[in-house]
């Protein structure tokens, strides 16, 4: 039995989204985490790529807590099965690997029970498991991954699925630097505590550019969306969550004709995204590889 979940990309609004600013995020459906279910004598979670990875019911781990939470949600005992993870999503890189694996695990267990949960309930359980790594995540990652739809996400507001925008092309490139989101998020928190007025102004600027990005998406105005990506990257640099390798990939993408480029996700490493016309995508991808990207992906984003 097989289950899977997609990776995700934040287009605009990361970090500020933790403070109530909206963010726009899209699924990356071609890059996924998979879980297969195997009969066993006791419950276990293993990872194909990491033969030493073994979690049992005794472990205090968010994936185990998730299995227990699901069991009580469907009124069934945790079954004696091995859940085997295989993931194509680079870890600690801003693509939502943790939330995707959690979602695939949950779907595999639900399939095993031949049970289903409303998406809101599944989303709440995945959010819960995210808090273990991220402290107080905004919820954008789990939402875009569970619904596997482009979303305009604002903390504490109903989820808005974006159904009405023109397709566009992104190149995603990974610096190869694993960067824990939790640290970047707590550094931004320290900056905020030290100078609330300045940071509030930065968040307001990001909020405005997220709404302008939504309008640009809806009218298919890629040049404007590109400029908004560049502006968002500058503001993320001010929040200290970029790094020289991300800045270098952004600069290289722009020099190769991308319409805009920015880091995506927690930053300090991980991934950047470049908006390109479809005919420039392969050239931008090759340039990013040449500039040191260890993993790249070209994606056409559609409603
Ligand atoms: O690095 P990722 O993919 O987990 O993205 C984190 C996004 C942040 O806005 C930095 C944090 C959050 O909880 O939304």
C-alpha cells in the first residue's frame, strides 16, 4: 500500500507570515515523499535511504505522536505495521520535507485502516507534528501540502485556495546548505523584540508586496511578479535570513534573464526560486547549476 505527499514552495511572504502577514505558496507535485506499509510484528517507522532510521511506539517523536493522534481520531489501535519512508524532497531546504513526510505517513495509515479524515482535521494533525521542529510554525507548509493546491495563507484566517491565475514557470535551486528553519525564525524573533517598529515596517512592506503579487498572478503580469520577488528577497536580506550562496544564485538567475528571484522558505541556505519565461527556464537552470546549485527543478505552476 502506497501513499505520498508533495513538496511546497513559498512564492512570497515567508517569515513575515509568522507575524500575521499573508503568504502565497504552491505545491511542487513532481517532488514527493512516499510511504509504503508492510506487515510487521510491531509498529515501526523506517526510512529507505537511512537504514539506521527506526522509530517505535516508545519514541517521543512527532511522527509517532502523529500516528497516535490519528489512531484516536479514527478510533483504532496503532497497527503492527512498518511504515517505510522514501522521499525525493531535499531535507532542511525550505521545501517542506517534514510536513510532506508527516502527511504521507498519515495517508498511509488512513489507507491501511481504510479510513478517511476531513482535510481540515488532517491539516490540524500535521500542524501539530510540525510544532515539534519549528516551535510555532505559521501553518503555511502543512496547508499547501495537505491540500496540494496553491494557497493565499494568512494565519488565523480561512484558507484561500487560488483557482484563478495564469500559469507561470519557476526554476527551483538548492544551495546544498541544510539550514534549520527554527533557528532563522528565532533570529527574526530576536530582531523583532529588539526593534519592533522597524520590523513592523518591514512586515508591512512584505504584506503589501504579497497582495501585489496576488494581483500580478491573477492578471498574468510576470514582469511585475518578478520585480516583487526581487523586492521580497531584499526585505528577507534585511531580516538576515539570506546568505552569500543564496544571494549568488539570485544574482546569477537575474544575470541569465530571470524576471525575478528570491530565497524561498526559512533561508540561510536551502532553496531559491527564479521566475522565468518558459523559453529561458533551461538556460537559467543550467546557469544555477554552474553557480553551485546541487539540485534544481523546473516547474510550471498552474491553478
Ligand atoms: O523552511 P520552510 O520550508 O519550513 O519554510 C518556513 C517558512 C517560515 O515562514 C520561515 C516559517 C513558518 O512557520 O511559516
